[in-house]
C-alpha cells in the first residue's frame, strides 16, 4: 500500500520534473557565473530548495550583498510557503512531527499546485505526497548538478536555449495554476480560486511596477510578499466566506 502510493506520487510528479530539470540547469549555470563552485551550487539546491529564492540569492551574492541580508531576503520571498501546509491539512491524514517536517520541506509551489488539484479526488496518503515531493526534489538537485558541472559549455554554444531554460519554471507553474484559477467545483473551490486570482494579480502588478520603476533586484521579493498577503486578505473577506475557510 505504502509502496504503491509512493510510486503513484512519483508518477504524478512527471510534469514537475520536466519543468524543474531545465530550470535547475539554468540555475546551476547562473550560480557558476556568479562565482559559486559546482559543490556550492548543488549544496544550495539541497538545502534551500526554492527556485525563485535561489536565482535571487545568486544575483544578490554576485552584486556583493552581505550574506545575512541575502539570507533574510530569501526567507522573505518564501514566506508564502507558510500558507501551503494549512491549505492541504484538511485532505491529509495525521502525521507525526518527523513526517510533517519532511513534507513541509518538499512543499514547493509546483508540488502544492499538483497536490491541491489531485489530493481531494483520491484517498489521502502521506506516501503519495512524499513520492511527489521526492521526485520533484531529485529533478531539481540533479538538474542543478548538470548545470553547475557542464552547463557553461551549453550556455556558451546555445545562448538562446540557456535563456529559455530559466523560463521553464514560471511557465510550468502557470500551467499547473490554470485549473486551480478556474475554480470548478463547490463553493470552497470557488473561494480558493478567487483568492488565487487576487494573489496572482497582485504579484504580477507589483512585479511589473518594480520592473518598470528600475527596481528589478527587489521585484521578486516585493511580488513574493504582496501576492500571498493579498490572497490571504481576500480569503478572509466576510463576503467571501473566509470566516469558515482554511487559513
């Protein structure tokens, strides 16, 4: 039972892995270009495991930002992850402290999107979620190693392909998010979709304004903070049913 659920989770992670590999290769190349060694780039993916934050961190390191300031900025970008666990908790079985910590570590944006779409329609299993997370994690770390070890030669020979690889991650997340934004289903799904649309619109607006205003370095951080805050506020609106929904 556990092995079958884990294998099903691994299979469900196929689209995530397909998007993570090229994006992770692009990160490995970018990390080497900012002066990190291949081992340091892979270690960042092993420990931090957050695509947007890792790209932002390498840019900050390359710009000479002090380590503690870069770490705080990365933490702020990932504050949205605090909402993912409570959102999935109602469709998951109880877990011990170790299982919760392991699941929380692997709960990326894309994993959350796939789990939110598939878990409500299947028997809940922590092994399915762990399989989903393990396959996504392996793809990200493996792709980082490929990019850090030999991606520089690929980028030099095919610069257009190297630029396109870094777009794979946002394109993947946009594709996974589309069904959730539609809000097909009951009133709970419609409330979630409305909050997601508000969050996406706020994040996009802040990112565009930051780019046009010349604050590209802080655009990811500002959008990463604005999106979740607006989505949470929308969810808590009394007329949107937030008082009876998940936090």
